[in-house]
């Protein structure tokens, strides 16, 4: 077992722009699912699979990551931080970790939730064969959003990133790789993509012809938070998998479903209802008679008395005023010029945004950080950071 | 102020002592040394940081016991000779010491026939032991007899060639024993050996500790007693830099987390109560005429912040004293005076001495500290922990925030018990406390802007920090941070005082950093901002918003506007994070050794 890689390079330098405004101040790996950052699930899976050294590649808003994970002691791993000063793609990010790698190693995406078996199986596949690399693949019902892979005889045959037209298979790159140090030469030979970045799948494509890439089929839980509405769905799935934990101060008459995660310092007021699939972060406060269902409430946020909040993300320190209504349900949401129809998203209230009393947020409303909605206003669509909306 | 370490056990002593000294370096770093013991002593000493010493240490040795020391000079300059351990004439006895031996002149005269090689007070100790040994005393008796002669403050550890045991004792300087699986450790602070064990025994004043192959034997008043063993919760590696360039920056960024720990489980905003787990009976709190806060440096400024809150919001007469200036006097009634000591380490000698004066006078004492098991906790009637986690950077940052938050909770507790703080006002204050972690995070999110500003103004002639009321202690603290780590001339003033003198110092080359937030009378301070702008000084404002929460108070008046999230009376505390980042980036721009500023040490255990 001594030659089995126990070092993992974890990629956590990206910004995750599609999750704006949640990623305007925090990197995507620090977006919380069931009150724990995405990256924590990745580090835990690596640790459970026997990884003891982690080179964490950080960049965008890296202080949040460093402060949370420290030296990794709480996860039984030793973490070194590798700073990717310029974001020049995932292959470039891996290359930054070269000085910390000695022998075969794993590469994990810092924002995909996988189980330990994915990590262990990929490592073993590389160690037990003589391929240049191994990579986990899984099935997806929307393969075109990811790297589509075709597999022949246990080896990767083709890999096409986000195909424009039709996907040749439902099998996608799960974002878990094992490499030998030879990969660093392959990275140096990798050409920049159209937007000038060096991407790991392009490096993998080179390795298909230079020694072969073992495809490791993975059928376990795999969760990606690409879009804002994914956060609600993935939270639901993770609570379903791991069970809820309801701590915090619950006033008399407060009803909190077991399938919730409530931080010990959160509080729920009299007769408030907190429905299944909801998470309440540290210091979050739900006022009396409020209803919160299938929502993610970040730390320090407040939902005031009588508000109804469904299918909603309430950012850190945000305030949803008394009797405000986020009625929930499906909507068509535009992200970076692309329309997504029929997604279930009641709304997003950015960090430190303030939604006034008796306001109404139409499904799919996205309020930026520090945005202010005046009392009684009705809003829909996307409101940028810091903008104030008054009742007109 | 120094760091001590000792080890006896089954493993090579040298790497343990060497790593322990590195961990203790925050206590002093102008010279260091180790003594390794078997049938003879091998002593290595070097001026400079611990790394200098490590450069002259042998690769490895077979010794399994020894002592080490990192020094912060009080008597004699930092030279190789003045570095500890100190030895006797024969080279049989080696001693490390933290503290000050006040009667060393007299002792030195008495030891006239001994040959002294340093300027230190410490060197009398090995010579006293040598004299006792020469007179036929057994090693332990010799050390006890020598220590009996000492006046002043000390923690000493002694090793003698050919003797299997180390001897240690203390008076007013910290000393803690660690019980490992494969040996026993002794140190000024648990951080020295936390990677080896968390089972510890704190040595009390006057205790005599013998560390041998069988572990610790503890003598109190001449009788062997069962040493009380505690298990620590601190984590050894919590003290690493986690990808930050300096501990100070790491700790600045840890503030939201530290504040969460500080307030966790302590506030019930709906009930308007703060539970700080301290036994102050309501009748006693009601009877208090005055609260006196004693503290030094940054802790003193945290105390001033609290005093302003206690007086203006809670209606309790409160005074703040610099601990080294403190006397219990002025005709105060000790039965009606609560003396609150604020100290991060719980070992600050000036603060300990102030608290002893208060106790002698008969006043009740309360400690607000970050360190479980510290001397102040054992010496005061009650204590409250600020729960900020270990702080390594010499310049205090997160502990200031946690101190003020803790003291705010104390103020609410006192105000509610006395009935002088209304339910509504208590709720409001607690709501501000609850918002603190997130508000501080919002400031940290603007670090890039602060870095730009720091770069732009780094080369100024001097820096003046101004604020009123709750903003005044923050002005003092802001200036102190800059002095400590960038070595720039910086002063904090009550904004209204500028025109009574300091305005003469203001030029185009002296930026003024102004607090314009809730709790700091921003509209009045704006007048002072105009005064300095008229003299061409650039103004950097940490500004809140006006009444309806929209326009910045600094709009149109300040050159740089750093927004402070709404947190009521705690806005100045949030704004302070800007001043921390400013000081850090100015110092970083100048390449200063930020975690180890010249002439300073983390916790000052000499008066």
C-alpha cells in the first residue's frame, strides 16, 4: 500500500460566478450545504479514504478557506495552502501544487460532494495498473453541463467539455482523478483553451494517447452546486442522506421538522414553522409565527415575525422583514445571459440585504448583496448588489 | 519576560527543547539557550532569535534531560553571555529563570568569591546552589535553600550534572508541568509542549516541583502532595499560520469566528439577558458604587470601551486605570467597588500586581481573560473567559474584539441586575452583539481596499487617529497597532482635543483616521474632520450611515470612505478592524517583522 497516493491536491481557487451573489464575497467551495462548506465534504471524503496530506489550491477569497480549515487538524489531514495567483484554469491550478507532490497523487474538485469510495477506487485503479491516470466517471441526467466521457474497455476514449450539441453518452467526468508526477509534463504541453485557460480535462485528453486513462465507474452520491437552485436541491439530498440535526433555541410552540439542520446558536420564535429541507446557520433568527420551508438560511440572517419564506436562500446577515412573502415554486431564471426554465427557486436574498416588511418576492427573484427592498414593495427578476428598490 | 522549558524522559531531549523554544518565542526572542544534562552539562547559548541558537546546536545527542530558555532582556543586553541557562563556577549547575530577582545586588556581594560571567540577575541562582552543594547539601535541599534566599518574581528550573531530576519552583511567574507518555515537560506556557501532551499540572506559588524518570513529585509546604492534573482542550496546531503570511493577519481574519465563540450560548436577545457564567449576586451588583477596570495596553483600551458603555448606557460609575499606575485610594469604599482586571494572557505582571492591591484593600475582583488556568484566574474572586482561542501575534487583534464583546455582555448583566438598563436598551445592545461576527466579516471582505489605502499613505510623516466617546478608545487602539508593528509615529486623540494642541502637528503629510459611526458622536467629529482638511491633511474615515440607513456620514467630507455596517454601539469596535488591517498593510509594505516587533513581547510578566 505504500505506493498508494495519500496526497490529494484539492482545487478550491475558483470563484463560482454562476452562484452570484452568494459567491461575490465567498469562494464557491465555502458555500454551505447543511451548514457546512462544500469543501468540508470533499476534505472529509479524502480523509476517510486514507488521504493524510492535502495541498489546497486557493485563490479567490482564500482567507475564508484558510480561516475555516486552518492546518486541517480537525479533519485528520495536514493541509498546505498553495496560492494560485492568477486564475488560469484547473490544469494550471494543479501545476501550482507540483512542489508539494512526490509520487502518485489524487486531484479533487473542491466543490463537488463525493463519497470516500470514489476517492479510494480511483487511487487503487491507478496503483493497480500501469495507466498514466485514473478518473472517476458517473452518470448524469444533464450530461451537457459537464465533461462528457465515453468509455471503452475500462479506459476513457473521449472527453468533451460541455458539448454544444448532443452528448454522446450520459457518462460524465466526476471530478476525481489520480495521476503520477508525469502529469506535470503533460500540463506543460497542454494548450490554452479559447478563453486562455489551461483546463485539466484537456490534459486528461492528452494522457488518453500517452499511457491511457482508467475510467472508474462511480455510482455513489454525487452533488454539484452549479446554480443557485441547486443549493436547495443538494441541501435536501444531503439532509436526506445524513439526517437532520435540530439544535438551537426553540421557543414554545415552534415547530421544526426533523429533516432540518439547525445550528446550536440559531433560534426559532414562538409558533414559527420550519419545514423539511431547511437549514439555519449560526446565530440565525426566525421570528414568531414565521414560516420557513425548504430554505437555506445563512449565519446571522434574520427572518422576522410572520414572514413566509419558501424555496429561498437567505444570505449571511440578511434580513427578511415582518410579513414579507417569498411564496416559492418554479420560475424562469436568467444566469449569465442564459435562460433556465422551470427551476424551483422562490428567491435569493443576498448577504446583508434587507427586505422590508410586507414585501413580496416573485419566484426566481435574486437580490444582490446589500440590496434594500423598501416596505410593501413587490420585486422580481435580478437586483444588483447595493441597489435600493422602493415601492413605486 | 521569558520562556522556559524543561524535559526529562525516555526520548532525546534536544529536539523537544528546540521545538518548545520555537513555540515559546512569542514570550521573548532576543537570546536563547539550552543545557543538556548527563554526568556533565552541555550548554549552548546565542543572542538573537531561537533560529540563531538552532544554528549552533548539534544535529543530535543522547541526552534525555535538559532545560531551555528564550529571553526578553530586563537585566543586561541581549548577548551570548547574558542568555540563559546560567551556570555556577564549576559548570555543575544550570538555571533558567523568568522574572526579576530584586535582591540580586545583595546576593552578588555575598557571593564575592564566585566568578560571574554575565550582567543578569539570574546568575546569582546557580552560584547560591553551588554554595549550598559545597556546604554538603543534597541537590534538592540545595535548590530549596537557594530559592529561599530570593526576593522578587521568578519561575526557575534547575538541572545539576549527575542528578537525574530537574527542580522547579515559582513565585508570580507562570510554570506548568505536562505529563506525557514518554516523559515529563515543564514550561512557562502549555504551547511549548502541547504537541506532546494535554495533561497538565499548574504549579502554584511556593510549590516545589521535582521532575524525574517517574514524573512529577510536587511538594507544598514541605509535604508531597498529589498533583492536580487537568486535561486541556486547546489544540496544539491551532497555533499555525494556515496559509497566512503572519499570525497577525490570520488572527485578524479569525475575528468573526472568535466572536461567535465569545458570544455562543451567552445571549438571549428576546429576554434581554446575558449569561456570562459568573457568580455576582444581584444584591452585590446592586450595591456597587463603582467599577474600576485595571489593564495594560490593548486590554486597557478594551476596558475604556467598556467603561464608556457602562457609564453612558448602563449608568454605573466606571473608571479605568493603567495597571502599573494603580493604587486602591481616593477614599473609595472597597465593599462597594468591583475591580475588573482585563488581560489576554492572565499573566501580565502589572495587572496581577494591581489586582493584589485591590484584594488587600478588600475589594471584590473579577478577571476577564483568554487563558484558562492562568494566574489571574486563580487570584481573582470570579473570572470570565473571552474564548478567542490562542493568539500568537504580539499585536493583539482578535482578543481585543472578544474582550470588548465579553465586557459588553458584562455591562448588560450588571445593568439588568441593577435595573439601570432598560429591557429595550438591553435587547438593542444584545442585537448589536449578535450582529458583530457578520459585520466584522463585511469589513474583512473589504481588505483589498484597505491594502490600497495603506500603500497610498504608508510613507506619511505620522498618523493621527481621532474619535469621540466609544470611538476614542478605538482611536487609541488604532494608533497603538500602528506603533507596534510599523514603528510609525501614530497618536490617538479624542477628536475634540485636536484644537487644544495636537492640531499643530497636522500637515499634508499626516493622514487623519477618523471614526464617524454610531456611538462616537459622528456629527461633532465631522467638525474636527473639517479642521484637519483645512490644513490639507488627508482624511480616512470609517463611517456609519445616517439615521435612515442610507447616506454615508462621511459623504463629501472624507478622502477615503470605509463603510461600517450598522451595529449600534458596537460600530466603533467593527471599525477598529479597518484600523487593524491598515496597520498590518502599512507594516507589511515596509517589510516589518509583524509577528515579532522589535522590543516587544506577547505577555509581559515583569513590572
